[in-house]
C-alpha cells in the first residue's frame, strides 16, 4: 500500500501537498498573520495547491503540472503585484514555496516527457 502511494508521479504530489500545508501555516510561523493580504493569499494559494495535489493523486494529468507551475510563478511575483513585498517574512515565504513548487513541477514535466520518449 505504501509503495503504491509513493510510486511514480505520486511522490511530487505528496510533496506539493506538504508544501501547501506549509504555506497555509506560514502566516503563524513567519509572523505575518496580522497582515491581511499576504495571509489570505497564502491560504488561498495553499488551498489551490492542495486541491491540485489531491486531484493528481486520484488521477494524474499533464495539464496539472502546467497549472502548478503557473501557481509557483505567481507565488514568486505576488508580493510585488499584491504590494506586500515590504514584509520580508511574507515575501520570503512566498518566494520559497513558489520556487519549490516550480522545481517540483518542472521535474514532474521532465519525467513525463522523458518517460514518453524512452
């Protein structure tokens, strides 16, 4: 059972789910809970990432990787667009999670393309 949960594509989906849980908790852990915009943004993005990860765990599709990649990119630019880049903790939390989401998504896409050509 455990090997089925962590086989193939599922590893990155579990990692994305863990990142979503981490992003949801960053307002408390990083100390920006009093700031409304970055807090709500972290919660909404965490929900979207968790939803995509859980959907991919049930039935994986390639478009999910591209949407996840887009969410990772958005996490990186959001502090400037939503104007909370002056809060270093919120900005860095979004950058960290966004960067990790991008790496995981690109790795998943590479694995998908590599598996098809082999």
